[in-house]
C-alpha cells in the first residue's frame, strides 16, 4: 500500500523546514508570498492533507462559510453576483454564520488557494461557484470529506451536494418561443463551454431547433463570449454572415445587452428586425429599450438553499450528497 506523504515530505519538496509548513498551515507564521506558494504547490502535487483536518472542522467551528469564486472575479460589476451574495449573507445570518468571499486569482492555483482557505481554520465549509464540466475542486473536497456545496453541476460520476437552476428547460422554452414566431436563423451566444451551465443551456437551444427539424450552422453558435463586450463582439461577427440570424439566444442577460447594443449600432431594431433573449432577469433587463425577454433565476431561493445545505453538513459532520434543481421563470417582453 502506498504511503501517504508526511509533513516532512511536503517540507522537503517545498525546500523549507517541517516546522515552517506546520506553522503556515495553522496560521501561526507569516512567510513571503513565494515561500507560501511553494508550500501549497507541494501540498497539491503530493496530495497531502492533515489527518486532523476533519476532526478540527467538526470540533473547532468558526461559524463562517467560505464562498469561493474563480477568475475573472465578477465582483461589484455583476448584479447577479451581488444579489446572490446578499441572499447568502442574509440566510447565513439567520443561522448565526458569516460569509467569507475568497477570489482564486488563477485556475492554475485554484486547488492550492482552496487548500489554504480550508486549512486556515477560518471557515467551516465551502460554497463553490462557476462549476466546470469536470471540476477538480469537487474531487478535492470529496476526497477530504470537507463540507461543501456547489452552485452548478458537473459531469463527475460521484454524488455530491449541489444547487442548480434548470437552464436546459428555460432556454428550450425561449428558443421554441422564437421558432413559433417564424424565426429560422437563430444563433446562440455564451461563455466558455467548459462551464456546465453553458453546456446545459446550449443543449436546450439545440433540442428546440432539432424538434422543428432545424440544424444550426456552426457559425451560429458563438462560445467563449462573456459580459456585454462579449455579446457585442459576437453580434459583430454574426452580422458579417451572408444571411445573419434573425434571432439570438444569449446565455446571460449581460451578453444579451451587448448583442442589443451592437444591433442598434448596425441600424437593426431589436424586437422587429432582430429578436433577442437573455437569462437571469437582472433588474436592468426590464428597463432596456425594448425590455428584454429572459429567464428569471430564483436568486433568493438559491442563496438560502446553498447556505442551509452547507450548514446541515457542518452540523452533521459529514458530506450529504443532496442535489436541488430549481426552475427558472421565463419572462416574455418586447425584445422577442
């Protein structure tokens, strides 16, 4: 049987003393950013974790929940993110917990950053955002039996706790709405396909088209575009096609806003020359010109579910692999 790495093995790999590693993990010593990075990189590479970790999480509670987000940090620039954080903070306060937001600065360091947060003793459990198809953070937490819940799903074959919104169903309804109004050339614009929610919403779009006997051209599917500037750029590309789409299904409201802006700049009247739908129902969406047809995510319900599922695990002292799939409400407005 393969021997698990020890603290001394980690110290040897990082080029420091084992006392340094121990004190860094216990928050008793501040070291340079370079030394700290070496230590956590060694921990990740060797798959080391303290035997006392689970015991400490069970008995030495901080009554703080960690909310970990991936780059680029949306922060105050994203209304949906702000509403979700507010909902989680309110729900946590009801149970006398605080919420600590941690931004992972790069994908390359995501496990090291997660390990540092968990082992710091500052949190009792973790909420993960922006889950990817095969998210390594989920396996990391499952293997160590650290309480967590994800906002979003993955394709991993192990059961794990999650809260998600049925993007497939909502986008299917929105796309079908466009097709029933005579649109034949319908494009889809979304962020990177590495995110589960993008694949889920894309599947809803494709299913609706194929149910009508339509197969989208490859150039109608634009992936890797985020926020308003991404929607603007994608629409700019679509307008160069010999037969541009007459309708656009955007994976988010922010993308849809960029699409509408570029269409307007090209002299297209949204709602007449081009139909546009979004997803999220941001507060701004009802006040656009024209108001945006979209899918409303139950943000308050999401925040409460994430917090309550995590606290249940913290109090039980083990992971409870429950999944909750919430429904989005389709809101029809003049943009489509």
